């Protein structure tokens, strides 16, 4: 493997770095999104039951003990339980504005790697072909004819970098789309939970047991 990387020329090291970085980001996002995932329906049901009994502090504590963005936006709304509907909605929206970027963290890195890896491979192809033609030009002025072995180095570089660039770009692009779909799912859950919470807080009876 190391011999193949060396034959691919300097650009292979950049492509190799991109592959390691993409893998690290993918693993980090897998862990982060898995940790943030909760049973939204069950959690919402328990918080709703607590709020309907006017147990405000207990509801906040439930949110504190639950990881993920949904619990955080619900906490923001519950903290404004005694305010008008517009203020509760604003608090929830503000919390959502802070939580969504956390879900999307480093996804731009994956998108960048997915886009530049094929270009790096293409650049390696061009530089490899340039080397091959340089050999042809040098041999044309010498007494010795060009043979396939003379062109092997440039052709190796041209082909290996193309393959390496595509091999990094394809799985990275798939991973990026997967994480984007996961984030979209979180956002939908957040919007539904926010609407349900808003309705509960603005329709429940007055008088709070804290």
C-alpha cells in the first residue's frame, strides 16, 4: 500500500489526509448524533404528563437529564411557561437556532472533501500525463527509443490519483448525505415537539406546583 501511495506522487498524500479526516469526522458525527437521539414520543409524553400536573421544576429536571437538542428546546420553552405564547415561541426558536448548528457540526468538512477529492485525483492525472510526455520529449532527442517502462511512472501517477480521489469522494459523499438526512430528521422532531409543547403550555390550567 505504501508503495502504491509513493507511486501516486505528492498529491496522494493530500488525498490520504482527506480520507483520514473524512473518516474521523464521520465517526465523530455518528457518535454525536447517536448520543443526541432519544425516543421523542415517549419523552414528550412524560414531559406533557408532568406539565399537566403543573410540576414545572420536575419537567425542567427531566430535560436536564436528557441529552440532545429536543430536550434543550423543550427546556427553553418550559422556562418561559408563565409568559405569553409569543415569548414562549421565541425562546424555543432561539434555542433551536443554537442547537441546529451543533447537529450540523463538521458536515461542511465532509462536503468539501467529497468535492475536492475528485479534483485532486484529476490534478494528479494531469501531472502524471505531463511527466509521461516529458519523458517522450526527452527520448525523442536521444538515440534510444521510448519504451513502455519509461512512461510507467507518469501513467502510474495519473491512474492511481484518479482512483484514490474517487475512492475517497464516493463514500464521503454518501456519508455526508446520510448525516444531512439524520439532521433533517432531528429538525422535524424538534419542530413537532416545539409545537406540542407550545400547545400544552398555553392551554393548561393556571396555578403551578413547583
